[in-house]
C-alpha cells in the first residue's frame, strides 16, 4: 500500500510540473468582396439586325414600323427572347460612375449583350430611386395621355404603380405563382387575381419597380406555356382605392417638404423637442420684451435675415463683393492718374492697338507675251 501511495504522489508531482501548451489564437479574417461586374446576358454574335413587322406601315425616316396602336397583334404572339435573372445578371457597369444614370431597358428584358461596358445601370430600382415625372427609369419620355391599349411608356399626368397582366393560366395556387414571379422585381403592396377572367393586377410600393416589372415580364410565362400580356392598369374606380392613392401622394409630398425644411423647425412642429417652444421664445424676441418674431422672419435666410443663423454663408459673399468693388475703385483711380500724365488716354491707346490697317499692294505687271516680244521701243 505504501508503495502505491508513493507512486501516486510521484505521478501528481510530474503532472503538476508540466506546462500546458499555449493555445493558438483564432484570428478572424475579414474578406471584402469586390463588386461583381455585370455579365452579358446574350451572345453579341447572336443579334440579328432584321426588323420584324410590328405595325402596318414602315417609316423609312425612323427605320421602324408604324401604324396601328395595338402592340399585342404582332409582338405578343411570340415568346420573349430572354429573361432577366437578378441574382446572376446584376453587377456594376460604366453608369455606376455617373450620377443620375438611367436603367438599362435591355437588361430588364434580359437581352443586353454589353455587360460591364453598358452605359446604363444593371440592377433593380430601390425605394430611394428618384423618378422624374416626365421620363421613366429607362430615360424614355412620357406622354400626356396613355395609349389606347395602355402600353408603351405611360403618361406623366398620373403616378401609376399598378400593372395589368392578362392571359394567365388559372390554377388552384395561381395567386402564389403570380406573387412569386412578380416579387422578383420589387416590393409588392397588393395583388388581385380575377380567376374568372384570367387577369391580375399587381401594385408595387414604388413606381420605378412597376416600370421595371412591366418590361421584365412582357411576353414572358409563369409556370406554364402562356405568353403574358402586360400593360398599365387604368385608374381604379373604387373610391377607397382613390382615397388610398391620394393619401400616399400626400405622404410623399410631406416627406419631401420635411427634408427641405430645417431640422429644428420640423422638430418644433411635430412636437419631438419639448424645449423647442421655450428656446424659440427666448431666441425670437431679439432683445424686445414680449415680442416673438413670426416663422417667416425667424427662419428666413439671406444677407438681410434677422436671425444670425439665417445669415450664415451670406456674410462672406457680402464681404467678397465689397472687396471686389474696392479693388475696382482703386484701379479706376490709378487709371485716371495715368491718363493725366500721358498725351493720349488709355482708351485711345487701346483703340489704336486693336485697329488693324491693311494697305492694298499694287499688283505687279505680268510678263509680256506674243509674237512682238523681241521688239523694243524707246518711246514710253
């Protein structure tokens, strides 16, 4: 027993004297992903220059078909040549280095052959994408009214976020299929499917996404072999829908005004700053007891503003203007002193320098020619 206890003590001593191996520190590597360039959606060599008939008359001046206002009579009988894949096709192009660039129309249709060399954006619009009322996101001009078939670019008289989709093959889960296909192009506000007529109405939260979806899903298919007929939706006659649309436009206008006004003024109006009212009374009295300047005076901006913060940026312009006027006055005075000592005034000298006198040279007589050239005469 004693020998066993001694062996255990020796084992404990040896284990206590051993030094544990240092553990390796785990270092997290931050991998920064580079921006992916946009890829060509189709092979450039597969592009054909022939123009298919999309109208009744060929216009030789614009090199396209015209006549007739129903586009689906010719085009929508054929399936689209390509379809945009946002997950694979999105990337940076030359337009990313230029501000206020438009989106690529051929990218939305899935047939852009340029890739990263394209002069337009290859990505989806976002909620912060600025949409001008006179043009769409692809840079095409809008018109005063819609076409008879509700196709084309659209009208600038109404903000349309709803698209009409026809020729849908009705199934039991058609609403889920429509939502899955059209949610690729942006956030959807609501979807309404009419099973009896085989049509659907999709409303996006942003008008830019509706414009992109209209071009991306034109002549495409859902899960079947149908060819979709995508158009702009007419105005909803439902009074509740009209009120909802008007309320949305008012909210957008309020947000634009809120961004344009000073932050302290917005906080005071909305009641987010409880001490703003007391501070306003102290600042707007301007040393006059019982006086409170109105909003148009207190928040005015310019060189003559009463509030010192309203004159910020304008005082420097005034000083520069005074310095320029003083320098011009000194130059005029120096010029007058120089004219007194000189014989001719500076204006006269300037006119003489700028004047260019040209003297017409006398043409030299030509060499004589003829049969009597060798004969000479002493008479003049």
